[in-house]
C-alpha cells in the first residue's frame, strides 16, 4: 500500500512539473496572445516569471478576473516592470469596465514614473467613470500639476474639497497646499493665500501658527497684496431661526446683497451680477459647488476687490454660477463665502456674526 502511494506521489509530481515547465520553454507572446490583446504585451523576461505566468494563465481562462489583474500588477511592480503594471491595469478597465481601484493604482504608478501625460489620460478615465469621487479628482489634480496644466489642476483640487462628504476640517492639508502652489505657478500669488487661509479657518486654534502665517505672508508679498493689521470689524445680526446673515457688500465697486456663509467655499455670484461687476470668466475653469439645492457648476475666476463695510480684500477667488436660479433667495445676488471670509477672524456671539481683521499672534 505504501509503495502504491509513493508511486502515485511521484507520478503527480512529474505531471505537475511538466505542467509548470511551460514558462521556461513556451513562447509567451504566442501562448498569451489573447491576453496581451487586452492588457498589453509583457517583456519575455517578465512573462517567464512563474508567478506572472500563472496570473497570465488565469487571465487567459477568465479575461475579466479582477483579482488576477490585481495580483499580476503587484508581481510586475515587485519585479520592476511598473509601466507594464500600470498599462495592464488601465487597459483592463477599458476592456472589462471595472474595477475603479485599478484606475486608482494605474494613475498612482504613472505619477511615480513621472509620466504625467499618461497619468492624466488614465485619470481622465477615472473621473469619467466616477465623477463624484474626490480621490479621482485629487489624483487627476496631481497628474495635471505634474504636467504643468495648473489651471485644470486648480479645478480638481477645488472639487476634491467640495466633494468631500465629511467635515472639511478632515481634508488633508496637502490638497490646500497643492492648490496654493498651483495658483503660485500661475503667478496668482494673492489668490494662493485663499486655500491656506481656508485650511487655517477650519481649526484656527491649532493651525494659525507662525509657519502658516509665513506661507501666507510670502504669497502676499509676492502678489503685492499684504493684508492690513489695522483693527477693523463689522457686526451683523443673525436673522430668523436658521441664523442667516445678509449684508450689503461691494464686488469690483458694484453693490449687492449677499448671504454671509462660512459653509461656502467661495464668494459666489449670479452671472447677471458678474456681468454688472465686470468679473471676467472667459476661459475660466468649471468647478463643482455644493448648495442647498444640490450640486451645481460654476466658473472659477477672481474679483479684483471685495468690500464688506470697512473690511476689504483684493484678488479674491470667486465662483460665477452658470445659471441664475433662485438658490440664493429673492433679491440675493450671491454668497460671501470662505475665499473672502477666511482672510478675517469670524466669530458667532450674542446673536450676531462679528468679522474683524486678523491680528498677528505674539
């Protein structure tokens, strides 16, 4: 009985060895022609790796096996064939329609390879398939940043923040820093202060530090828009049960009625008001805004000057609504959001909103 068992074991080992010998002798270009047609060809040296060969065999049997393509990409990455790993993931999704994680990994690999044009191409596909995914927007922003397309990168960084479902305080500081750097790359140094100011405003107790103050001061100096330290303040009563605050303000010298909204990312206006205030939006990028009525599209541009009583700011990022709906309410021209308010200290107290100039920390 033992002898029969031993012979069976030897026979099984021999058969197994014959089955696995293919990766040493067979031509992978011929064996996996159908697989390569879908994910792209591999160098012979890579294909002959036993683990890679096994995954190629799996994909030959099951062309859209998501685990197999993920495992294959990991092995290729470990062996140093990172471009082939990224190409395989990207092509797999184009042919099989999923998974989104494959596009995430492909974009990340292309960025590590410093192949930003290819990273943008893969990220465009990622955003097309998942338009509300903030990670897709952030990865594409990084790819566009690397490719030198800073204006489009700004749009994606903005949407990354806007599409974040939780407390915006939890958004990584890297998003705001990259957004500021993109503005700076466009020589829009005054606008570059807005993302940093906004990040600080989410948690001023821990983020209003000498380091962030220096970043802001450097941008203001380069843009010749240094903020005044002279103490100025305005106070506005909270209205109704919802505590809405409205106030008269001027944008580019044109007076309008605005809702003061610390939950809004930008100063945003109707297109009709933008025309009166001569706010140029030609060539401006389209961004996503969250409103009480859901997500809308707007053009990201800037106002030369925004004045709220004695409080003023120049070169303020501003969003121009693509359509003049009634989301602001009757008679309201827009919102004064954080692209303006974050340049000041804002405090809710005793039934009013107090806004005052920032004072340097001692």
